[in-house]
C-alpha cells in the first residue's frame, strides 16, 4: 500500500494527503497530512451536520516516514449511538479541518487506491455498535467484545452465524480485558469454549453479527474456521430461514464486499 502512496506522490502535484484505513459500524481510523495547511482534527459529517470530531494527534510511524515529517498525523473517530440514532439517512463524509474549523479536504477509504467501488456507505441502524472478534487461542477459547457506544450503555447480545445452521445468541457481559481505550465499558466481552459448542459446528466456518438475520457483521474478521469438535452436544438446530427481502439481500452483499475489500487493502 505504501508503494501506491509513493506512486501518487511522484505522479501528482498534490499537497493534501490522507485516507481512512479502518471503517466499521463503530469507528473509523486513518491519517491526514498537508504540506500547506496546519491540520487540527477530522470531523464526521452526515449530510451537512457534524456529528463526531477527533484530534489528529496519534503517531503513525509509517506515514511519518513516508512524508519525512515529525508531525503526528493519525486519528481515530468513535461513533456514539446517541449522536447518530436519529440520523439514519445519507452518506458519511470525513472532513479534515484546521483549528478554526475551516474545511481543508475530504478523506477517502484507502481501498479506493485499488479502484474498489463502494455501493453502500450509508448509515445503517447499527452505526454506533462496535466490536471485535479475537483469534482462537491454543486452549480452544474464542473471545471478543461488542457494545453500543453512548449514554446509558447496556449489555448487548451478538449472534454466532454459520451458513447452514440457525444463529446462536452470545451475550457480551463479561470482563476479560480493559476496553477503556475503545471508550466502552470493559464488561462487554464474551468467551466461548468451542468444545462446548454443538457438534453440528465441527469444522465449519462461523462469523458474528449484531443482528440475528446475519447482515451486520461484528468487526473486520470475515469468518473463522473451527477445528473438529468431539462431544455429544446437539441443540437440534434448524436450518437458517431463506431470505426473501430483496433490500436486505442487497445490503448483505454490499456489506460483505465492503468488508472483504477493506481486509484486502490494509
């Protein structure tokens, strides 16, 4: 990716640089640098309304080396559900601004360098929901966290999904790690011993979503392949219902394409 940025530097007379290199329902992360302007923060706009702001104050050694600068150029925006729950239409825009709130330039997703087409960047009903799925450890434990960022945080459930089986509800109400850096309660984690999962999931690929229908994925990890499960646990799970809502099918395809493209580009 840095090679492509170097190519842009050589081929274009450009003074403002920056991209969003992580974009989920709960937050966005990226960097911004200018040769002409004193940049201060990045703001998230929905239509013409500013809903979130983050200082450009994080160290990004890769970008700082690329532009031979000592200026901090990284940032991370956290989406609060309280701020956007009533703003469910329109496309999000990430605008770099100076200390006087003058708009300098708009940031794009870094996957645009690969000429990816994003057909669905609208806010959904799950913006403000955030989470991550961690890798399966050597003891067969699968952990992660999920929460709604905002006032009056409450424990939520997410859904373990598999292609051929009905979803399994997973409650996120445990304290495993300090999650304060994500600006959420630390008691929003989950832990799954895969040996206690139903045998029907043995050697199957699973993923996690905020909704039982399986459209809105948690985090950036697409799927996890489970090892062989040897137990007598069976929940008599029934096959997933067929999706007959054309709009939801379109959303699902676009979401899967977007997350897959982001993974490829980072």
